């Protein structure tokens, strides 16, 4: 056992007389959403913390949700802590946290995604994320206050609070102006994809241009694989205590531990094995928080391919990435595990530079929905985003329900009936000719082994208003994506 290894120390119970560690705003929001306060809102037992300190164990972070503390333990301390009557379990912290996009351009052209999700429809409805608080948990926000696309946020004091969980002694300004690694730009680019608007270049990067922000740095980007999941949970709980209901995180956990035996396995991307997924599910079910997270960029890695955690948690909105022309899965975008009983990713949108920049686009989309109706619960917002997507209800594990459309979201918010944009067709044999109405010369086709799991996606040519489908072995259903219409073919 390595000296100084970081662990989660999970505790058995809490002091039931302790008061909730929440602001009054957070408590009021819980009441509005009919979410009762419970033990996960109470702090970790002060008595247990004292006993750990007396044993020479100095907790790094505390989690009221998981009822746990993180601490670096030597082999001797590990044995000592494990023998304490109030300790339920000790688990190594997985250091395989990955920023889901590292090779960021200086000035990414995100304008195409604004067209894809119909940003102008939100603008015409006056929806800009105003009065919505958004939390961003990332690796750094270097230069955010001086970036052209973000100046409008800082000019109106739109960034309310910043916390650095890596270097807690750093001030607000130091975090924005001290560059330790190139990953310190990552959160700046993510923030731009949520709310960026550059008046000089006349480019709108994100939808939530009038939202307010709480920023947290949970990760130190000095190497590709990192391990600060305790910081991530601490940042989540801090934002919850302030009443933040919408959080973007473009980080994911997969593998990369110094001891390969401790790596996550693909089979463990099940929504409940990792503690970070458990925390995300608590946030969704008990705190009313909508977490929007990158699906991951392992789609081309044949030894992994699937989403990372916490994108695997059922209650989070996991975002994949599409290409610009066909709206099908771009190669790097991680796919949903076939073993999950629910759909992942949930939705997708265009991003040339990783799911790190598709997730924040949808965070801006969610902020517009929440501005339109602040009384919606996190799960209702999630449903609107899914139902507004162009493939709904025929989602798949490559791009979820597809690309959210602002016009459809607005109609759902107004309780208007959506136009019929999907139809079911039955087919037989090995080939089938489908009549389609589209101006496109080629369209995206998903060949599936069942209702949601993709065998193969391809671009198929349209000739004379007809599409010839060739049934693959083991293919049971086929989704034909015409963007404005989705056709589900069921093979008999």
C-alpha cells in the first residue's frame, strides 16, 4: 500500500440534532419543489471528525451527501481508521479524472451549433438565461474576465462567487489570472459555450448570456489523468448550499490509476458503482439539481468506447456530440453502455472539439427553459430537453434523442401540441425502399439490434425522393434521420 494514498472514508451515521448545512435560499427552493430535507443535508459528525484528527488523520474534504471524508492515509493509518467503530468503508479515490477535451483552439467557431439548436428562436422569445444561477465545475478559468466573449458577464458582475478547491488559498483574481497549465483555459472555453457573446467578431457562442454564475475549480491539470473526485463532490455540495439548481461539469472518470487493478472497468459504468455517480444521483433525486455532463471522448478508443462516470448516472443529462452536416455521432463521442436500462447519452449537439463543448451548449439551453418557467423541477426540464430533440421518441445509444430544438422546447413550455415529426414504418426482407421528403442528398441512418442500441450508423444517398435500406445481420430496427422528421423502420 502506497504511503499517502487518498481515500474516501465512509461513515456509519450522523448527529441527528445537527442543523442542515444550507442557505435559506436553498431551503426555500427545496420547499418549492416539495423536496424534504433529510440526513444528506446535515454535516458530517463533528465528533467523528475530532476522533480522526486525534488519530493524526487530516480530512481533505467532507461530503455530507456521501457521509464521508477524504484523507491521505499511510498503511498504518489505514488499518487504524478501518478499526474505528464509526467507519463503514474505506475506498481508494480514483485518480482517473479526465478533462473531456484538452486540445482546445484559441478561438473555436461555435456559431454552427447555435444554428443547429435554433438559438434565434430563444432570442425572439426573450430567453437568455436571465435570473438563472449556473454552477460550472472545471479545471480552471484563466483569462475569463478578459476574454472578449465573456466581458459582458463580468461587466454586470454576473460571476457571483468563485472557489478553488485545488489551491484554497488562492483569491478570486489569482484563479482568473494565474496560468499553471494549459488546462486552466478549459473552464473559460466551457463558460463561453454556455454564455459567450463576442460583439467584436459578431459571434454568439452560448445561449445563457444573461445568467449568473458560480465557478469552482476542482481539478489540477498538470497531467492528462487526475484524481480530485472529492473536490468535485465538495464543489457540488457548495453550490447546492447556495441554491444553485443547474450545474455544468465537463469532467469524467474512466481509468488511469497508477495501479491498473484499481481502474474502473467498462462494466462499472452502471450509474451506481462510482461514488461520484452516487453523489450525482443524490443531487438529482434529493436536491433538485440538474447536472449536465459531458458523455466523454472515448468513442474511438476500442478498448473503452463508452461514456465515463458520472455521465452514467440516470439522473444526469449526459451530452454527446454530433457532426455538423448529418447530425449523427462524431467519431470521438462516447456511446452508451448496452447494459444500462436507460438511455445514454441523453441528447447531443455539434462540437468539433469534444463533448466538453457540447455539454455547456445544452446547459445554456436548459437555462433558457428554466427562465421561461422557474417552477419546473430538474426532471421536468430534462424531459423538455429530451422531448424537444429531433429524434424523439426514437433515441439511441450513439446520440440519445438527438439535437434539442428551441422551437420545440418553446412549444412544450407553452403546452402546445407539437407537429407530427415522427412516423413508424414496417418492413420485411433484406432491402426496403422508403419514400422520403427531404432536400438533402444524403441522410443519416442508424442500423439497430433493438430499439436503442446501434449496430452501425451511415450516410445513405437519397435519389428521386427514395431511400434504399439494406438490412444488416441482427438488425431489428432502423432509424432514418431527416432532421425535420424521423422515421423508425421495424423489420418483420
